C-alpha cells in the first residue's frame, strides 16, 4: 500500500485513475 501511494504521489494527478495505476504496476513500477 505504501509503495502504491508513493507512486501516485510521485507521478501526480495524471495517474489517479486505478486503470493507470494498474498499468504502471503491470509495467513493473
């Protein structure tokens, strides 16, 4: 959870949607 929050904070509002976050996680971030 902490890691996910960190990614959102780092990338900003552009990645707020769960689909974008899932895509980033799938990409290995």
